[in-house]
């Protein structure tokens, strides 16, 4: 039938099904005979004594009823490569992997061609009945499919999710073509490496084929809801892509980009049509038929744990029918939906008697306390009764308990129509109470009705049994779309408690054997984090079902931890009083014993990670002393660790670099070396962050006391993404800001942001920056500090303020938000803050109008400001002059010394000018060694307590996250000592080197030269906005190239003088002698157009960086070619030195 699929005959398929269903009993016997005949040689069937018999009586006498655990030893042998007939007569070609969302553990289940044939039969049958009701001709389907990569088991067997195994089957494409359900998305999108990118492209493909799309489907209703929730946030980006025929930079996978590029052509008419349609909708009701006018229905699994999403899906679907997909599991198919007009809540599934052999355990007898009754056959079930299904299939599962409870709702001829009730193994139980998934769902539905008056939706939910106290109790976790009145939540909590009507629960509650139910409200996107966790386990979005009960079965890195971490803080949580003086005393004590503490810190690091493969490979063998460590462990760079990191990126969870798997990667900016580095991040690194923040704040607060104020924090958090192996990754700043302990930390250091989370996590940086400024003005009287990671970000913020301040005043005056902010989440959050305030708008206007060249803008806007805080050393030093102009007399306080790899030192002298700042090393957050730089051949590294005053060193770091003797590449100078720990002054990056012949000029040498030359611009009243450098070796004699962006146009002769001054300011003897001897050509100064360095920033943001990470690269070349091309493309004028 499949080979002639182009001529699919709907009525023939229906007739065949009708024939099968009339003779269900006979077909079942024949199906069992075939299964047992094909697999007679299987070791398992031989062991139970079946001996080739194929009748049902012998089968039931010999073969035990089993669960997956009973079959695991057999499946393990197959996974290990044993190809003998273990469970089936022929070797199993593939394994399917369940999601693990119900029981927390993923199961391997045999998959073969017969199971694909079953899939084909189910799809044909279901489609034939569906097409009779909703005829489709030559249409396309917007199918939200996400296929994970198959992997190879230890024994060489391919394995993947059940959906992946189906999608990758050679007959799948023909099958979908036959049932007129061809996806409008190319395979490259379905098999894309990043689900966010695939989802974006699915939506884009749907819009490009809007007139052809007749079906919208996904495996689960949850995926459909999530797709259109995402559409709400990104529809303008999609329209932009359609208008200009270009693909958004968020799609980075090269294969996906190539496939999409073939589909995209500029189509402004379609973009305008979509904008018109979206703008005309109210709360996105009827979005799907509005976008896809020829859509016939929306299709997916909508029963069981998917039922709560029906309400949200109906809002998007409008009048379009929701059609429930068929009934199956990773283990195999059971039944088809042959009544497609039934609402999803009433959907039933008709068992196909020839795709497996089915038995049913009566549940009413079991629930009434009797012994487990004898299973009955397919044709022996009774109307209205509930059963648990036992499956025997063609892929080696015999009398296998699926764990599903179903109810017989009727019969189609002689085969039963089943309604899915719940998972049997999801049970809330403490005493004699027994509440199933269905009981939980009914209770949640009842209680959530109380939210309607508050205009708040229940986004998702799960449950937990807390037995940590003497009297256990149920815990229900809710994620909500808003913040209802406290009293309403109390009512919801009581309603949940009352709605569990199970007699065992009610009586146990009354006599105090079960404690009061607890309702915990979790933060927004908590359930999205659970989804990401499940994807990181190797699931695909098609598989994902929110686990309705979490507990010991999905610990330790599972859902229960995520929920607890994201609970909205209790009134008593996180309010421990922070004592700055105590923190100072602790640091003083540790700094007196730096050497001893360093040895203890190394011992802890090596003890915790003794089982790490890397440390075993180098022969450390559990030793924790510094002598053995230095003898065995080599000094390394990131390049040396890349093979190990790459394995972790791909999902390997064995102890490779650390004893325990780490939670995520930090991704460096790549601005220095052009390549972004993946660096391990874990809780210990966050604890280091906390210690550094608290230490530096304690000293800072002693000089500039802050009490219960707010901070204008110019922070921008990117969305984490998943590596190929499912490990969450983000910038270091995002990992810190997204950590569960971050808000508590900000409270302690009295630096709570005046901006809501939606602004910090906004999808568009320019919009977030605008809103940060607006939030600062709304809280102008409470702002006591201004902070960003780098000085560059603060300068940029107030440069932007110069351009947008009148728009900001307009927003404040009228209580409305400027249209430039389009992100719906950001707009919603800002709308809650905005109320008309003409008095504040007038005051800001007066203050801005009274300034000269914006000098002192910050204290003028924020009268209670104590200081401006951020990293101002190294590449940030050139921005200090511009920052002082805005800060007026407000102190500039340099932030602490760190890298993506970890923390090094704290600024405990906050009154030091940024140009003179030093950092005291905290001896217990890592183990430090230092390579002396003034000696000839590379000398032996020295320890923290062995460095010498006035000497320069390169830092070697060993931390708690898998970096051992790691060269940071930073040059520092020992400027003094705080007790026995050194105070370091940052000098420059080691790997930024201008070098042609025997010359060696560092980042610091470049900076000194630029500072000297730019002084010549002062008389011209022109500022140097930014700069970088390059070594040009394209001619016979190479030369240095310096790129400058200026605020105006100075006299030509002045620029020539600047060029000569730059050349003369490189005083390295190798450079001077090479210039004089003609071995290095005249230095070239290239003036670039205004906005060039902003283009570099935007390029880096497109690479996935955040503005918090961005540092202008002080050298550009082959290592960061795209940036080099940007500066070269924007050169306005060029000058050569005549100094030598």
C-alpha cells in the first residue's frame, strides 16, 4: 500500500479498518500468532518456556506480566552490542529513548521496521477519517517538528527519541506525502541543532507558505502553545526577514541558514499583510486562522497532561477545530482517533487490533483493595470500566505494563473506544490517600477558576509530596501570568485542598495524618527552565510533557530542584542581615594567612575533583599537595583544554574536568582573540562571585555609605542556549544574573536594580537601554549608585541619553511608552511603572537645558548618587575621560578584577582614581601562580606569597570549575601588599602584541601612545571616541596601522602631527631601531567614520555577546576578520607618519 502512496484511497483505508474492527477477537489471536512465530527463537521466550507455541492460552500461562525494569538486563545486552536473538528473532536495529518526564529516568525501548509500519497504519487510518470530515487537497502542513540526532550506544546500536526514529526512517517522507501532511519547513530546520532556531524557522516557513498551509500540528499541544507564544514575541522580526528577504542573526546554524536562504526573497507585501493581521487582533485571539486563511484544523496530542493547554490553544485557534492526535507511547501505538470532530476533552481512541496484542487489568477491583485481578482480552472489556493496558508488540515487548489508565467509552464494531484517564504511576500518596494525575488536574482546574476575576492565567503546574517533616503534605507549584491579590491565592490554596475528594485524603487531613496543602508560586519561565533541563537530557520538544509530579524519581539535577530554586521568595527568605564590618574582618584574617589559605584552597579543589579524568591522566592520583600538583599538572592555555571541553559540550557527563558535572558554560566575548571560548561555570564560581561582591561592597560602603537605595544597573542578560549535547550556555554575566542566589546577593549589597527583570532580559539591547534610562529617571530620587560591567556601557548609555532625553520626558509626562520599545514583555513591565508625571518631566527638561556639554549630567539627574561603578582598567581606561564628563564630581569607583574564567581580586581602596586602582587577591577563591615576565627564558612560576614588589607577572589560575594551571593571558604588576596577599595593578593582555620584526608592543604600549597623541586634539575641541590597531604585512615592509574614530573634524595638520606623535610614542627599542633601519615602515593613522565602533558593538551582539561583555578589541586582524573588515570599510582618511 505504501509504494502507491501517491494514490492514497481514503475509503479503502476506512473499509479495511471497518473489517478489522468487526473481527477484533480473531484478528488479535492472529496478531499474537504472528508476533510469537516471528520471535520464536528469542532467548526471552525460550527462557519462559513457551517453546514455539503461539496460542494465547500458552502465552498467558508462560509469559509473566512485566515492567520496563524487568527487561532492562536484556535491553542492556542489546545496547552493548549483543546481536543474538535476545528479545526478538531478528536483531533490533534501533532503540527508542523515552522522555523521562514522568519517572525522571529515560528508558531504552526496542524499535524496528514493524513499529514503523504500525505508525504508518495509524497515520493512514486516522487521516482517512479526518479527511472525510475536513477534506484537504494538495496542501502543506506547518508541523512543529524537532528531531534530535541519533547517537550510538556502547555496542554500536543507533538510538534516538521515538519521534526521531520515525522521522529518520527512509519511508517517512513518502508517508507524509501520501497523507498530504508535507511539512512546509525543509529537513534542515526539523533536524536543526538548536530548537529555538528551528522554532523561529518553522514560523517563518509557515508565513512564507501562509496560503498553502492547511494543517497546523505538533506532537503535543504544549509545543503548539509555545510556538505561538514565541510568535507573539518575535513576529516583527519575522516580518523584517520577509520584507527584506534576509534571515535574522539569531539563526546561527550554517546548515539551517543555507536552507532558509533558498526560500527567502524580499516580499514587502506579505510583511505588510502580516503586520495588518497581527495589529488587528485582540489578545491574539484567532491568530492561527488569521495568519493561515486556508487552515482546516489544529492537530496534536491534547489528552492527559496536555489537557491544561487546550484553553490557551483555543485562544490562538479561534474557530478552527482542535483535533486530538492518536494514542501511543514510546513503546508503541495503541489506537487511532476515528471521531475527529469530538472536542479534545471528549476524545476517544479506537484500538487497532492488528498492531499489537492487548490485555487489560481491571482497575476498579484493584482500587477497592482486592488482589490484582486477571487481565482480560481486547473484546472482553466492559463499557464504563477502567483498565491498565498490557502491550505485546512486534519489537520484543511481551505482556508489558504501559502504566496508562484508560476507560472504555464505547465500541467501534467489536473493538473498544478508549478514553485516556491518567498515568497509573503518577500518584500523590502519603498515608492511605491515592490521588492520580487526573485527580490533580481536576483540583487545579477548580482552583484556577478563582484567578479569572483577576485576569490572570495559570501558565503551568506540577506537584510534590513533602515528607521531610513528621506530618507530610502535598505541595502544588503554580506559574502564573501575573500577580493576583494575596487573598485570592489563599482561596486558591484552600480550594486545591478541598478539591482532592479521595476518601483516604479527606479522612487523613481531618485526623491530622496529612498536613495542610501548600501552594507555592514560582517565578515566570520556571517551567521553561524545566523544558530546557529536559532538552539538555537529550529529549526533543516533540517528546516534552511537563512532569505532573516531581520528587525523588527526578532528582538530583531534575525538576524538583529547578522548582525550589525558582520559588517566589517567602517573606522570611533571603533577609539575613549583611554585616559589612564582619566581612572586612573575615577578609583581613584571610589576607594575613594567604600562603596557608592557598594550600588549603588547592587541597579542596583537588579533593573535590580527584575522580576527574584530566587529573587522573596527568598522574595526580588523588594527591592534593602543591608540590605533586606542580610536578604532575602542566601549565595550559584554553586550546589545550578544548578537546575535553568539546566532549562536555557534546553531552558527555562522565567526570572529565571536574568530579561532578557542571551546570553550564560561560561563553567569552571573543573580542580579544576573535574566537569565543566555552568555559565551565558552576555553583562554586557563583559563590566566588558572591564573596568578591560582598568584600568589595563592605569596603566601598565604609567610604560611601548606602542605605536601602536603588541602583541604575545597566545590565543586559542574553538568553541561555543549549550546546549540541544539551548543556546550558550563556555569557558569564548571564550565568551570574540568572543564578538563583543573585537577587539575594543584590539585596545584601543594597544594589537592587530600579529596572524590572523584563528590561534586563529584554530581547533587543537598544530597547533595554532606553528602558533602563527611563526606570532610572522614574526612580531618580532613590538612585544611589550607577553600575555596569564596563565603563564603555555607562558612557554609551549617557551618549544615548543625549539623543533620547526628550522622548524619555514625553513618556514620563504622558505616562506612555515610546513606540521604539516593541518587545511585548518589556512593554508590559514598563506599563506598570508609568503614570503621567508632568512635574518630573519639567524638572528633567530644566536640568538638561541648564547643562554645558552635558558636564555633570549624572549628579544633575540623580541628586543622591554616591558613585559610578564599573570596570575601568585595561581596554576601558580610554573611556574614563568621557565618563568623568558625565559624572562631574561624583567618584568613579573601579569594579573588581575578573575574567570569564573566574575572579582574581577585589578593589578594597574605592577612593583610588581608576587610573591608579589596585586589586587585593582573595586567597580562598582559587589557587594562583605567577610567571615572572622580566626574566629571559620562561621561568618557573611562583606562588601568591612569593611575588615581589614592583615586578610584572602573568597569572596562572586553578579554580573549582575544572581549570588547572590555566594561563589567563593577563599581565599584572605587584603594586603593594595587603597583609600577606598582593595588591595587583592590571597592565595589559599578554596576547595582544604589535610585532613585525624585533619590536614588541603590548596593549598598554598602544594605550600610552594613543593617550599622548590624542592630547593634540584638545585645542581642536575634538574627542577621541575609540580606537584599535592592526599590523599591515601586505607590503614588503610591514607597518603599524592605528584606527581612530573622532567626535569632529580637526585641522588636517593636527591629524598629521597626531600620526607622527603616535609613531614616536612607541618607545620599545626593537620598534625604534627597526623604524630607523627601515625594517618597519611609517605608522599609518586611519580616521574612520562616526558610528564605526558602534557597528563593531552590534556585530559582537549578533555573535551572542551582551553589552556587559563587550570590550573594543585593541587589535584587529586575521583573528577577528569581520571586525577588521568593518573598520577598513569605514575609513574616511588615511595619513602616514613622517617622524623617522
